[in-house]
């Protein structure tokens, strides 16, 4: 028998446990129906957060009174008051070298409502291996040799350590314009929820003096997962992915955080992802507090950062990113999950593409795939891509919709609902494609064969149309090189000027 402590948000009740799987009644906010789901798949606001504890009888043996604070029994000798006091005592034993960083870490350590952030000395890492290079810098895997302090045990008068010998991800920040202090504030807020990636703390590379974000390690990102697993994934798995991602996004928006760089490379996933193992999290990328963005909303931006295909048209024009902009980016993820192609993979990611996007051009679904995709899915994807931000769905709407569909799938309700009927037809159409046809189509439309040499899906700095307003006519005529075009050493500095573009310089 296992005992589970359940911290309720707004709704949810413990129903039963069976073979160590806790089943929870989950409220459906849209139609009032409730659903049963395994606790390991629970995510975010208005849902239950379930924490697996030890066997109840064993827990009873390990209860102790804290002599300094309360006559109440505490499990395993952990008292919140002792925890806070001993973290405060530790403050004088470490420093990041930046008082603002120190303050944020210290605040997280005395806050009992979120996971702690830590200053982790670089010499605590071993077996450091390069994983990939990204927009901000480089990512490495490493093991934390001595772990990190988690809780003060007043019975043993010593610290409990977590992550001893565990693998973590190290994101070394090489971008001098990246505001590590502001991002730490976002990390601290994100740690209050378990559905966004876990951040353990900050370190610094003594050789480069670059700060390092220490975070949860995953096998890869959604893009690589789809590239390998696309043909094996049914619509149930795809909808479950989107339900999980939209849940992450809803939680982020609930915390007044705007992601600003949402794409498949920032959705981290383990190889064994599935309904029984929901190892999918959202890396916060360029996440910022919405209030900070609103303060700058009256000013046009000359430069932004991100990947052009995922940036909404209003931001390409020079406006600030908003939560509605995240929804536009979510449409790009929907496109990739449905087609295994990133948006505009076969085009140069330059100013001309930005103009096209602002004029309403959106990624095209290959004709042969149209009967593999439910019509409602395409309609929703294009709603996310609406030029008018107010016409896009919210993260709450997306999350409710995808979970409603998952409810129907789990309940085998496939006959009377038009959406799920479309789902079933699309599933059958894809299954009826022969192996030889699939192989032929895979080779014809494979990601590597379609990828344009001047496309870029890493975050980079981009001149907005507002910032280029004085150069647009020269770009159109070919007199000036496009500063947003990625060039190789042997390539021309001018784009194809034979195309006609309707350029509105009032952006």
C-alpha cells in the first residue's frame, strides 16, 4: 500500500489506487465532465499535484518532534522552519560574485512553496560532455558529484542531499546580451510548478567566466523525437503531446510569463515518452514577465531575437512579444507534429520571408498529407497563425480542447463527436498508406532534403521591418544586402530581386 499526499489547486479528488498507480478525478472546465487520469500525467493549474511518498507504515516509524519549533510530528525529521534557518546560515558560505544573483537564490531557498535554486560550484561537476550549441551558447551534460543541499534533518542534524551523481544539463551562456538576473527571476517562478523544466541553480565556468544554468537533463528535443518517431506516432500520441505542451504554456501564462521563443527545439522530451510516461517539459528559452514587456509596448523594436518562422507578424513588424505571440509559435509546433517538417524549412529565412509572413503567407501542408490530418486540426492551426492576435485561441482554450479530445479517446467516444470522428478517419488514412509509399514519401519530403541552406532554427538576432524601414526599398532593388540573410563565404550578398514584394514601410 502506498500513501500519496495530494496538494489541491482548484479541483481534483483522490479516487482510488491500483497496482501503485494513483487515479485522480480531474475537472473539465469546459463542459463540466470529469475524467480519470494516472497521477504521473497530471500537469499544472487547476489540476492536482501528486507527490509519491514512502510506504505509510515506514513513514509512521520516521516521525519526530522538532524540539525548537512545534510539538507536531514531522516526517523523517524535516521541519520547514529548521530548513529555512539553516539555509540562511549557509548564505555566508557561498557567493556567485553578483549580489542580485545571490539575492534571488537566497529568496528561493527560504521560500517553502517552490523548489530551491542553488549556487553550484563548477568543481562539483564531473564527466562534462558537449551536447549541442544553441542560440544563447552551448549545452553540456554532467554529473553532480556531491549533489545539492535539499533539506535540513533536525533529527540527524545534517543536510539531506539530492542529485548525488545524477546527470544534469549545463547551459553555458555565451551571449553577452542575455540578462541572467532577469532570467533567474523567471526560473524561480517556474520552479513553483512541476510541469515546466526543473532548474537546479547557477554556476560559472572559471575558464570563460560565463554563467551556467543548471537544469534537468532530457534525451533530446521534440524536433529530433519527431524526426525519428514520426511514422510510429498515432494521433493519440500527437494530441497527448499537444495537450502536455499547451498545459506548460497555460501555466507559464498563468505566472504572467511570455515564452518569446517557443519552438520544437525548446520542447524537451525523453525517448520513452508515452501516455504512461509523460517525460515532456518546456524549456523557458527567452521567457520574460509580461509586465516588463508591457512597459516597453509603446516603443518599436529595431531588433528582436528568435527564429523567423516562429515569430508572429506583429513582432516582425517591431512590436513587443505577448502571450498571443506564443500562440502563433504554438501553431508552428502543431504544423511540425502533423507534418514532421519545421515551418518554411525549404526557404531562406531572410527579410523577404518576414515580409511574406506579414502579408499573410503561412507554411503549406504537403498535399499528400491533407487526408492524414483532421480538418479541425488544420482550422485550429491556422487560427493560431491569425494575423490579428485577438483572433488566436488562448492557451487555456488549447489546453481544454486537447484534453477534451484525450478524454474521448480514453473513453472510446469515437462515434457521435465530429472532431473525434475526423480524428479516426485521419488515423485510418495514414495507416492505409503502404510501407513502400511511406518510404517513398519519407525520402521525398525528408527534413534533410528539404532544409534550405539559408534557413536557421537557432535563436539569433534579427532586424525587424521597423528597424529596416529606411532600407526596404534598397533591399527590394538589390542595392543593399539583406542583413537578415545567413550567408556562406562563397554566396552572393544579394537576394533574388526578381520577386515583387508589397512592402508597407509603415510597420
